[in-house]
């Protein structure tokens, strides 16, 4: 005997086996541009260009259009947008769409450039007055259907389902789902022919279509599935009472009472199929050739670099093309590679050596076997001293059947005097790396005139990426040969020495040529502003050899101690997991956001602080931090995350990073990454080892001194607060620092109105939060959360602070105003910190930029000061201290770390502190504090 649920299983299997709709070749595609524009605007990422102009909606729509074209290869297509102003539906019903808020300014500003890009792509664009995009699409779809032509409508709106038939299908490009006739029925429970009545019965709050009062989705479905149409309901209203849905008995009376409003709703929901299109028909909507020059201009303006790269891959752009993104970009250059030379003979090399020696300046670049500066071997070197003319000297290629290469040692011996001569000026791109390579062969690079990576960074740190390919696209409108183009990708990628010389030589020579051209573009832009030129020539360029020395020296670590710490952390993690299971009442994966969401917000019913873009409760770090103040499980999760990251990033990983040749780890410092001028580091990242946690301090214990040496750490005390005093010139703040007072006690004394000696520890703690909160632009709300006090109390603290330190308030007001006026703020030394979103229409992003405007001059000035200190300390060590006595081995935040021989610790400590305290002159004293120990933790 068959069980009762077998038919259900059969029907399920039949549904599962239902084939997905198939789009015929070369469909006629109609895109609901207005629908996607709104959806793209509210979906992440919320992009802006370096001028602060929003571009996220443009990116979203263009990305969708590119995806459609790539997938379906249409010959005919139209992108349809709503025209400005009212439509015929507003004449029918004044309240139509009346409840919609006005279009956000950040969205409105993206319409014109989006339309321009659509047209530059060669796509027909339609905006027809007095009707909506839906009506234009409906009319064109009807025309195409009558011609027997298949139409694919790209939209996310359910209204369009009424257009689906055997010749028309919908695609939601954001979810990549297709709807044919059966798909509409499966999704909505009604056929495409019933969609208008379905919408009319339910109404539509977004369009303000009234519908039948108190009829929702379920009731509308029941009515249509039972009676097929509104017309049938009016022909035999009594049949509705037999359908059994809730309210069925009273439905005939309701239909009679509200007939006028229901008929109006149906008319409003009906897409017009006979719009007068002035001769525009499907056949006329052929995709044209893209306007390549216009795309270059628009992609540059929006800073869509990947797409710009693709456009430029086809070859040089016409001279008329202009880059609109920044005034520093002019017409694109045409780079011919015909004048590049490959040097195989001593005679040819000598001609180039003479040419380089006589040049005012020349660019050079090294080609190597690896990006790891401690492992890379030199394969070749390229030069350029005139745009368009460059040479490549192959030195260690593994090719066969080609002219013999010059011997590497002999070439380097001839190049050494030139590269080490400080009077012969050189240009490079990321010269720190080239310096490392040359050091491997005994050459100490001198005479650096410019590094184009650093020039771009100083000109505008957030204006672009600063790698050569990005800069070439931005400033030259030229796409250089990409390494992957000639070497391949992934695991099978060849190293430079394995490349065929016919491909390797143009690539290498072009690097030098492009670098020289970038110098010719960037140097005048920087030199136009004396302060920027000073930052480049007195801070960033002199820092290159200092960083090379630090990186070459490396740091000694105790691998056995780290292994022991890894084991200890593993036990702590296991213990935290058990605690988490105990609190949750079940086992779960602590690293799974989905499982954590379920435990925290469904099982434990914790309050939802923030949601993800998809609407799920967020388990991000800031959310857990807030929840951890009041609930035990988020606190356990936070501790588990911190330890887990520490283990994977440091205690497990550091021993594997020890260089076999030196027995030490060698980080890479980056000068052109952060927006504020601070150095960052990678492999390993030394800046992120926590100092306030016991586990983080344990890791620092593994950074040890060799036998007979000590670790010395010297850091600036409260440097950003001192910079605030200097910048604000607040009398009370300057006086407190000048007299050497405890600044937090001094602030507490002023804010709470008590004598300095009577300030309590709690008052000092609160004053400290105010001090540091203000330099990060913290609001009263943020301060209240940090101190766990009522908002009005936090506001009182801030009001009292500004009353006692009026210069700080004045500085903040002036800084915000300057940022809005100029689009950037400056450090004491003239470094510009650009704030692209300072004029953003979106209030949240604008406020964030205003907070950054307050802090950036302090953080940027602190970065400049530590760099000045590094340069001056390095100069002193090189001139006055024998090399075996002391080395600078790390820079972390406001701290310099040294290895110092035991017998000179005392004398050197005093001198190095003095140099750091006098690195620059402020209106308040700079204080540097030193510590010494067998390891970094003990020294700090």
C-alpha cells in the first residue's frame, strides 16, 4: 500500500528536475536602468573617487550592463531610464508615487555620468517624457514580440512580470535569475496575464497604488486562483464567498464599495504598450562601436581603473582624449617600443654608460627572480634618459639560441661608480626595492632625485594606487605590458630569468621609459608647492636608505619561545571554547559568523546592534565590543578571536619567516600605503602586535637581542596631544606641557574644577578619554559609550573641556572649515592629507571625513616627526658610531627599536634620546622615553 506522502515526494522530484529557462541566441535586451540605478545606489560598495564624488551606483549599473553583454552577446539593446518630471499616471491620480522621498543628492549626481558611460559604450539610451521606463520597455517588447523576436528584459521589479510571454523573459542581473511564463507562476502564484490584477488587488505602497483595502498577498492570490480575474469577480461576486479565504464572506460588498479605487489601481499598475516612440523600434536599437576616447575620459574621472586598463589594452588613445579626473592628467601619451635597445656587447654598454653619465637625470629599473628582497637575484637592468628611448641589459636569463649575455659581475663593476655617485641623479619607481637588490651585489645606491611612487604618494596619498601600472594609466593614459601578460599566472607563472628575451626586453625597457615619463609628469606637480617638495625631498626620499638598512639588518627572534607560546595559546583557546559552549548551552564553531549569529541573536536573544548589508545581525568586532560590555559570550568570543589571530599571525608564522641566510626575520616597510604618512609593514606586520594585552607582550618577548647586545626602545610620549597643543596654540594646553605636568591630571583639574593634587584616579581616567577622544573627533555619544556614562554627562565634560581649552575648539572649527574649502588638511611640515568625502552629500560619510580632518594633521605630523627622527638618528649612527656597536632594527608607531652593544648602552641611550627630542622644534617639548632589556617587551 502506498503511503500518503509519496505523491509529495514525486512532485518535489519533478519540480527539482524542472529545467532552467534557456535564452535564445542574440536576444533583444531591454534594461530597466532606473530600477538598477536605485538598487545599485543602496547596495555596497559605496564608492567615491578621489575628488569625493560618489560613483558606486554608476559602477553597479555599468558592471551589470557589462555582465549582460558578456553573457548574451546581443546585437540590439536599449538602456531605458525614467525621464524627469511627472507622467500620465500623475494626471490620473495625484497621489501616485507621492510618498516617495526626494532622490538623494549623492544619487542624482551620478545620473549624468552614468548616461554618458552608457552612450560611450555604444548602447542606445532612452528617456521618454510623460511615461515611465516600464512603459517604454513594454512597448518595445510588444513590438519585438509581434516581429517574432525574443526579448530579454533586465529588471528587478515584479511589475514587469506582466510582460512575460513565449517571446519575453525577465532576468534579474543582480541575482542572475531568469523568469519565463512558468517561472512567473512558480514565483508569484499567478500567471503573467494575472499580474496586473494581482498588483491592483494588493496595491503597491512604494508607488502609492491604493489597491483594495485590507487585501494583502495571500488574499489576492486566493481570489485570483479561485476566480482568475477581477472582471470575473465582478461578473459573479457571490462565487468569492465560496473560496474559503479569510474575509471571503464580506468580499462581494467590499468589491462593490471600492470598485472605483480598484479600477484606478488596475489602470495604474498596467504597463502601457503603445508609447509613441518617434520611430524608435527594436531594429533601430543596434549596439554601436564604443567611443573609446570618451570611455577613457569617463573611467578616469570615476577612477574605474580595471575598466580603464581594459580599454587601453587595445592600443594608444587619440591625442584628443583628456583625463577629467584630475587637473594633473593631460592627453594620453603614445608609447612606441621600437626604439628600445637590448645590450649584448661591451661597445653598446659603453655608449649607454657615457650617455647616462652625461644625462641630467636618468631612470633605471632592476629585473629579478623574486619580489622578496632578501632572496631575489638580479636578472637584468634597464635605463632611460630620454622619453621613448630605453635600453635593457640582460644579465642572467636562462634562454637558449640567443646572443650571449654580458657577464653580470663585469657589468655591475662598470655601473657601480655611476650608481654610487651622489652627483649623478637617478629616478626610479619603488627604489627601496632596487636598492636592496643592488646591496646584494655590493652597490650602495646614491643620488636619488625622485621616486615616482613616493612623488605620487606625496602629491595625493589617496588619489590612486601608487604602483607603476596604476600611475601610468592615471598620468599617461598608457597601459604598460603587465608581468602576467608575459609570465602567466598562478603556480605556473615563470620567473623573469625564464622568460623569452623577445618578451622580457620590451617589458623591462618600458619600465624605465614609463618611470622617466612619470617623473616628468609628477615632479612639476609636486614642485609647484614648496611644502610638498620639502616633504618629498627632506623626508620621504632620504628615508629610503634608512629603511633599507633596517630591513637588511632584520630582527632576531626566539623560535623556541614562540613555539612554546603557540602551545600555551592553543590551550587557552580550547579553554575559551569550552567557556563559550557552556554559556551558549551547546557546541558551535566560534569562527563561523552564521553560527554565532544564531547563538547570539536567536538563542540568547542579545540586542541587534548593527546589520550586515544583507540584513543579517552583524557579528563584526565593533558590535562584539559593544555587546561584551554587558554580556559574557561576546567577551569570550572577542578574547578567542584576539588569541587566535595572534597565534596564526605571529607565534605560528614568525619562525617560518626566519631567513636561512641571516637567521633573522626581515619585514618590509611601506612608505606609500597609509593615508596619513605613517609607515606600515608586512611579512611580518610589526605594527599590529598588541601591546596592551598580556598575550601581545609575550610575543614581544620573543624579539631578542644577540649575545653581548641589548634591545633599546625609545618612543615619543603623548606625541599627538603635544602636536594638538602646538597646532591649537591653546594657552592652558601649551602651559601644561611646557611645565612638564601630567597632561591627563592637568586636564582633569581644569574640567572638574579641582586642584591638581586633588585629582582622583577616576577623574584622570575620564580626562584621558576626553583628551584622546577629542583628537580622534569623538562625539559626546562616543565618549558616553566609552566611559559608560549618560550622554548628557559626556556632553558636560566636553563643554567644560572646550570652555577651559578654547584654543582647541577654535582649531577644530578652523580645521573643518579649511578641509571643506580645500579638500585637504596639512601637517605642520606641509604634507597634504586629502579627504575625498569632506563634501559628500551623505551625512554619515561627511561626518566621518570631518572627524578624520581633526585627527589627520596630528597623526600625519607624528608620522613626519618619527621619519625625521629616523633620518637624523641613522645619520648620527653612520657618522659617529662604529657599525658593530648599534643598529636601528624596527620602527613601530611612535617608537624606534635598536640593538646596542652592552658596553655602550648608557652613553648611546642618552645621545639617541637627545636626537629624537630635538628632531624637530615644536612650541611644546618633545619627550622621548627609553627602555633597555634582553628583549623588546622588557625594553618597552
